[in-house]
């Protein structure tokens, strides 16, 4: 009986050690894969492709918020409602600052 418990204990320890070793190496393998150039991405890595996409989206958001802020300001000046629209204009200016810098 003690021999059976010992064998089960050794198998359990080996399983836990294998699980820990795999969990430690898996993130490293994913990072390596994400940095490899891929033909389907025109020779870019997944990380480079994601960075390019993120830059494009930020540029579009910058453009959109800049136009919205300018339009809100012009409308407030035209309607003489600068005080009433100040909160909206400030929020748009914060978004412009966030996405354009």
C-alpha cells in the first residue's frame, strides 16, 4: 500500500512539474511566434501588423475628434452658446489630446 502511494505521489509530482514547465514556456513561445515575419502579412510580424493597425485607428480617431471639436467650437461661436457648450467642447479637446499626441 505504501509503495502504491509512493508511486502515485511521484506521478503527481511529475505531472505538476510538467504542467509548470509548460505554462512557463508557452508565453515565451507565443512571443517568439508573434515576432516572426509572416508571408501572409507581407513579411511583417503579427506585432508589427497590430502596431500599424493601432496607429491607423488612432490617426482616424484624431482626425474625427479634431473635426468634431472644430465644428462644436464654430457652432458655439455662431450660436453664442460658448458657456453652455463648454463642457462638450472641453471633452472633445481632451479626446483630441488623447488621440493626437
